[in-house]
C-alpha cells in the first residue's frame, strides 16, 4: 500500500513527540508500505512567527509572511527525516516546492493548482520514506506560498490524490469522528466509517480535526481519509465515498452549531425582487446565509427570517439598515441565543420518517423549533441555545446512536 | 551608489535589534542609495536547530541539515522586510534561491558557482530594498544548500560582485580591523583602509569579523568591503585593492596566532625525497603546514622543524610515527607553547629594513626567535608563547602604529 500520513502541530510538538512520530512512520514502512509523511510546524512555532511579524507591522506583505511562515514546517520535516535515517530507514526531506506542489499566486491562502509528482515518485521507487513540509507550495513566479488554515491537511490530501495513495491518514490529538460531541453526550461513539457528504454536514463535530476544505478535496480526488490520534494506537474514522460504506446507518451523527444568529425582518415592502435585493447585497458583503424563511402575515405584510454566523451580525446589520433607511424594511431584530442541531445520515435517503422522529423528539423534550431546513442527508433545526445539550442528547438517544 | 549591507546574528539577535537594523538600512536608502541587505539567522537560532538535529542523530544527512539550517535566515529576512515596509519603504524578502545564488552540490559547505541577478536587478530597478536570506543557495537539483561557516558574508560578497555594487558593508559587533588586538595593546588603532592581501595576512586580527574565504572572494571579484559595527555609527575599516590605498603605511598591523604548535623531527634519513614524502603524507591527511625549516647538523644528520595548527597535532603525530616505525625518522618532539607574531604591511614591498626592525625589537626585549618566515608583505616569527604580549606591544610601538 501507498500511505500518506499527516502529523499536525501537537503530534510533532517537541523532540520527543517527533521521535514517537518517527516510530509510528517506521512501523508503517516495516509493514511493507510505501510511506509519504506530511508534517506541520511544531505547535506554537507558527504563532510565534506571527507574533514576531506583528511586532513590526499590523499589515505585513503576504509574500513576506509566506516566506516567514513556511519555515516552521521545513524544520519539522528535516528533523523527522534525520530521525528516520538514524533509525536505519532511508528517508528524504522535501519542501513543498521539491514535492511539486504548485499553487496560484494568492499568498497566505493559496490554492493548490497542480501536483508534479516526479520527484516524489523517484524517491518512492527507490524505496525511500519522503517527509514533506506541509502547508506550503510554490507559485508560477517561483515564490513560496502557504495554503492558509488547515493547509498541511490539504497538502496531504492533494499528494494522496496525485499519487493515487491507498490511504491518507490525518493524525491529530483527537481519535476520530464521534456520533456527537462527547462533552455533551458521554455516550457518543466513535464512527468507523462515514461518507464525505456526511462529514461535510457534521463539520461541527470534526471542526478540530478536519476542515471542510480538506474533505471536499478528498471527495473530489477520491482519497480515502482516516482521522486518528498519534497519541495511541486506537483506530480512527475512515472518511470515504458512500459506495464504500456497506451498511450505512440511518443516522450517523448529531451536529451542534452554536455559532448561529437569527435575524428577523418585519414589514418588508411587498414588491417583486425585494428578497433577492436583500440577499444579493448580503452576499456582496461576504455574509454567509444559512436558513431563510419568508412568511406573509394576515395583514399582508411580509416577514423574512434568516440565520448568519454570529461574527457576521454587524455587517449584516449595516446591510439591513440601508433598506430600513429607504423604508423598504420596517423593523429588525437580532437573536444570538440560538443554535442549530442537525441529524445527519446517508441512510435517510432511502428511509422515511427520519425527520418526523427529530421533530417528535423535540416535542417530547418541550423544545420549540424556530426554523427547519432539510437536505437529502440532513435535518437541521434552529432552537433556543439553552436547549442545545438537551436536544443533542435527546436526538442521540432517539436514533439509538449509543447502541 | 549600490550598497550591499550584511548583518550578522548578533546584529539581528532580537526583534528590537532587527528594528534598529531596519532604521540603519532606511538611512542608506534615504541617502539616495540602492540597498541590498543580506541577513544571518537571529543569534542562537542556528545553534538551536543544530542541537535539535543532534537530539536525533550524530550523523544527520547533509541535505536534511541544509533544509533545516536554511530556515533561520528566511525568518530574519522576512521580518526585516516586514519592518521596512511598515516604515514606508518598499522592500521585498528573497531566499537564496530567489536571489539567484547557484552553488555546487556539496551540502552544508557548498561553494557559490554563479549568481543569476535577474530577480535582484528587477527589484532594484523598481526602487525596492531587497532583503536576502544569507548563508544559502540552490544547487543544480533544485535543492537548498548552505555555505558553511561565514556563509552569509560570502552571500553578501558574491552578490556585491555580481551586481558590481559600490560597497559591501559587513556589520558585526566589532567596529573594524585594528593595528593589533586591543586586549593586548590598548594603544591599538582602528585602520581606515587595508588591502585584501594585508587583511588575509592579518586574519587573526579579523577572525571574529571576517573569514579569509570572504576576503579572498572580495579580492577576486574586486568588491570594496567595509567591516563596521551595527551597534553605533562609528566608521569601519575599508578592505580594498592596494591601488585604492594612496599612502600605504610601511606596516598596517601586528597579528598574533596562538593556535600554532611546533613539531621537531631529528635524525631524518638522508635520502632524496624524504621531506617530500613526509609533507605529502601530512597533506593527504588534511594537515595544514605553515613554516618549515630543514637543517643539516655538523654530524651530517638532518632535522626538520615545522608548525601546524594545535588541533592537528594528533593527526600529525600519527604520520610522524609511521616514519619512525620504518626508521626513517629517529626522534620527534612537540611544542604547543609557541606562538606566531607577524608584522604585516604592503609598504614593505618598497622599503628595506622592515624585517631588521622586527628582529632588533625582539632582541631589545630579550625574546628568542625560533623560526622566521617572510613574504612580500609579511614578516612572521615563531617565539615562545609566554612572550606573546610583550612581542606584540614591542612591535606595535617600534612601527609607531599607535601614532
């Protein structure tokens, strides 16, 4: 098998941890696999460099930042290669450039555009372990770029895709994806397998493990992704395509998103295109709208309710105010004390009654549902935030996820 | 003017020092110059990385070490560029690769083979300050290399040569080259100007400031080199070609080298080629011989005396022992308690009596001269180490270097 293993900052947090990572990599190699390792900077290093930069400027050039920030991963990659060689394995360290990771020119948040696997293939064919500095690539001008948050995961997934690796293992300090947040429901169980789409819908459960960007790339490149911990030998969670999951459960997990706010507009002028005008203007301001409900009251006036991430409230209010000024909206109200609970599962596609069970569970717990949205594999409900834990535990039990 | 300014590890030792360097660079720019800056890693950083590597292996791969060690200079270069931009100057950071520093493939002690100045010229033409990570280049395989000890100085000199810069300023914590070591002779004076050849002969005086490798490259590329301190505005010492020094003094300085040992061989077999055999074998073992004296005693037996760096004594003894075994050398003795004092000056070329004054000064101070060697611009004497300071002060006064 060809395996790509990615180790995050806490997994390579100090010299002892790097030695442990070397042992783990060597186990995979000894088991007969070809191994490519992608590493992050030692935890704290990137923050230190950011602080250094902030000492000089609140607005440093992005190209300078990329040259600065890309150094941390190079250190870890070199050290891990040195450790592996000392253990008797042939290993070679590579920068993102050497590994052939070609990006666009968007410094500090570059997108991977192509992978030139020539150098990697040569080393793999020679039987060597490759240790690659994650988070970085090179643009068409020959300048180093970095990939933004979760960049090392992207490096690993892109490399796994380009080399058609059998597996891409993402090692963190979390052992996998759970049916729900174990801090809320201690009965939460680790999932063995989950589909890309479910993972994307459950992103709040995996937020600290995997960014959606990486899951989306894995889906696109058909990369079998495993998230597992580097702190034990515990098996992780395989994220793969739906066809690879033989017996998909009805529901895979319950996600909770506290980062939602509800905006209610009343007395919205009854003219064609008014909703489109409002939401276009919100979109132009990079405000992500999640759910939308439009209702007509008995008196003929229109109300529009929608949800936005809490951080976007201020920007959204500016947009709303511009319509209030022109008289096209009469009043507005904002509520941050809400949350979104979602029931997610590919099994829903072929079963009925899944949504009904969610609603009745809310009713049984005396929780009022403010808004509802559904997709093929998800039922999401907006409820008052104070009921968040109650709702998660109720749904977790109702769908028998603790069994 | 086009000025290359190189700042060593102590000059960029912390964020405050980097800010001071930024001010100094900006002064040169504001004075109307084009400025290229070459920086070392923050002091302590490279040692820290070496220690990290040693944690894993006593014999790490040199390619891995280069990827590891080249990261420190990148951090400093990025930070200095960020600081300059914040001050309102247009600056751009470059790696050794981007600056076009092409080396051979000798990892950890690569030689600069060529400079491709295209990228640098473009930025200079655009009026930008360039900040380059010193100590590093790229080899024909596209791998990062480092240049070994004093590597950042070499980067600076090579760049100054390639761009025909008017001046290459090497900033350290020492204010320049003195007529002799001020710790021995407090009356020592800083030299305004000195020729390349004198500097090479005086290397013990400049050892902490400039390595011979950089001076040799400056001579070859005809680069006007200035060593000065980044801790004050004091003028430094210009190292330039002899023709640029209008009124060369008879003697420029007195150098002291305590790192010498004398090896005496007696009863050396009287056969043709014996000396050549001995010194060839020493050379094969990378032992640097400085002075050699061969004498024939009245009894017809040959003695050979020579000096080596103290660190090479053990290796030299192994070579000598191999000749003692075959009976071609009867006896050997080793003396580390010697030193070499040298009187250096291009003015000697056209004056007589310079050596005679050195010898009579020794005599006046009752110092016995063990060995003598002379060149066009130098008189060196091996004396007992206990007389080192006395000899230096005596010569310094005799040649009126304190005037």
